[in-house]
C-alpha cells in the first residue's frame, strides 16, 4: 500500500503538480500524424490537463499553440489556415507555428500591438507517424535512437486508443508480465495464419508452442527486474521443462512507455499519454524487423474496435465491454472478445477513474510496478530540489539504442546468453539495418 498523498503525487498531471512537472520534462505523444487531415490539418489537443491546437501550415510546418486566442480567448481550433499561419475566426488575429503574431487586422494600420503579442508555442516533431510535443520549460531532451524511431516509414505503423482512467494504472498493465496468463488467456490456440498484427496470438520465436499455449499452461512466471539507462528491463521466465525455459524480455521506457515483443519479427513501443487526471490515450508504434508493415491490414484490424475521429473504443463501460458469459466459459478468460486492448481497458477502468492505491496489496509479481513508482517519486524529488530527473535527460540519451526485447524458448542453463543472441540475430537480419545495440 501507499499513502493517499503518494497516490496523488504519482497520478495528478496538472502544471502545478509534482507528477505533471515530471511528465513535462519528457516528449509527449500528443497525436497521430493521420489525425492531421490533408483537407484541414488543424486539431484540438488536450494533454496533461491543458488545451492546445495542433496544425500544419501552408509550408508543411507543424505548430502547437495554446488553444485560447490571446486577444479575447476564442477557440483557435476553429481558426483559418491562411497567410502563413492560423487565423482566429473572431477578429482575424494571425499566428505562425512559433506563436508569433503576424497580423491584428482590426487594429489601426499604425498600431504596434502585433509586435508585442505572442501566443505560447511548444516544440513539436514527428517520429514514425506520431507527433510528439515538449510541454515543459527549457530545452527539450533528445530522442533516443530506439528502433521505433530509427526504422523507416515502411516498417512502422502507429495507432492509439482512449482509456477512461488515470494514465498510471493504464501503464502499469504493460509492465505487469504476470497478468497475460489470465487476462489474455485463450482456451483455443487458433489458426496461426490469422495471427498477423495480433499480440499473444503469433507463434513465439518460431517455436512449435503458440504463445497462447505458453501463457495458458505456464501461469507462474519468475519475474526479474533490472535498472537501465532508459528505465527498467523486465524478465518473465516460464520453465517449460528442465531443459527449456520460455523467456519474455520487455522494457519500461521512463516515464510512461513500454517496449514489448509482438511476434517473432515485430515489437510494440507504447506510451500512455495523459489527457487529464482521469483519461489517457495509449499511443503505439509497431516496428517490423522483417517485411514492411501491412499498414492497411493493421489499421483495419484496429478500426474494427475503435471509432474515429477520437479513437474511442467500441466496447467499454457503457456496454459491459461486450461481456458474454458463454464466451467466458468456452473461449476467453474474460468473455470480452479477442482484442487484448479491450481486456486491458476493462482491467484498468474497473479500478476507478484514479486507482485508490491505499487499498491495494502488491505481490512478488508486481516487482516492476513497485520499481517504476520509485523511479517516478525520485524524479519528482529531483525536480523539487532544482535538478532534472535522473533518466533520459542528457546528451547521452541520443546514443541509447534498442531496447532489447524478445519472446522465445531458451536453454534453461543459458537463457541469459541465448536471448541476447536471439535479439542480435533478429536485428542483423532486419532489412533496414537498425543501429548497433549500446552495451548492455
């Protein structure tokens, strides 16, 4: 258990909160590039409890501004894209991507007001189909050379989905290796030819044992956690027999992402971006080390479960997440369909809008969750002492590669060496030559 005060520190994201200040030291995945429709590339964005407007100007530059016009606070998300910027529809004030006021047309021609007005702007960059913004003060940290950022456009796919709860409990599912044996349990292994783009359904590392079987039949993994330069590395070890152990290596990319294997040739890097205290988006980049990603197929798979334009799940609290007691008895552990995002959504939304951690009892399988919370609290303490958080903030961040992640069988006696060799083989076979892994 933790105290109510600690729970508030960990979960609140507003500008004046300890948690909000910490998250503002890191790049936030505020939108998908797909959301900037070619006909009108202007979109309102709510992130970390603040309101912004994201747009692409006539020269193709991305801009992120505070959403309220500095004149009389009208909504810039309804503005007009013209003359090199975004023009407020109320009085015609015009702002460029850097927040500079270009025109105040209702003022006298001799007015110098325009030169004194500036709308706050925020650095934005596009990486692998995701628009990231730096919402804090001072210089933004560099991006690491992680595979999801280094891969060419042809080998990545980005998507997202809304979750109606606090970001931290949503993230903590992704760094909980034990839950997959229950929450994502399938009673039948299914046709492997239909596994493309679906997590936990593909054959594990070319093994004859499907991942669904491994999770279902070996539900007591030994979990180990180690600190890294980017956060945490997690090991979930399931001993199949005396000679063979299933090894699943995943990562926590501080402060709010995880990197996990999806199949033998694809990984997922997934952030949980707070909209405010009680809503978040999962934002994922799927990275292929083999063939180019079949984007249309993966998009169609996911749009079967989400509605646009806001990526709202079709299943949710309003319809009991599609719960079917007959399905729960015969085919899936939850009875909520075969989309694992729905399973995760139910698990975290059922904890409440903000989980009351004063009522929880962490177990040995929650090692990574406890370790990540400690990192968050240390980061907040550093900021309060006038220092930057300890992870992913200096020039060395740009040299970080990987991070290593794998899912497969290994000899029990040498599982540590085996998984590293398997990672290197996959990376060396990648057609787009990922950067060499930094020293582990």
